[in-house]
C-alpha cells in the first residue's frame, strides 16, 4: 500500500462492517471540515460558536476533533449560525 487512499480501499474490502464504518467517518470528516473552515473564515472561536448554539464548548471541541458522532439536530444547531446547511444527494 502506497497511500492513505490505497489503505482505505484495502480496509473497505475486508468486510462490510469495516467498509460502513470508514464511509461513515469519511462523511462526518467532510462535514466537520466544512464547519471548521467556515468558523475560521468568519473569525469565530469554538467557544463563541458553542455559546451561540447553546452547547457546551467541550461538545463543539469534541465534534471538531471527530471524537464523537453528533446527531443531526446538533449538526444543524452548529451549522445554522455559520450559514451552512446539509443537503442530501445521490452518490
């Protein structure tokens, strides 16, 4: 294996559970990356975002670190003040 993408392809082929877990984390990482990018773009700290959303700062920090899987309601609470939305697309 030469790259991270090669490893992910290999790991996804191991079994359906591993494939599902990797795909879920890839989607979550993409969403979280956009949240971080937008928050920084508008000059907002994690603490400020947490206050606006009515969430503990620790929750925002854990979501941005991808150490927890937030539910959709929490994602929406975070995304609205950032001017972001979720869209469902066929892949």
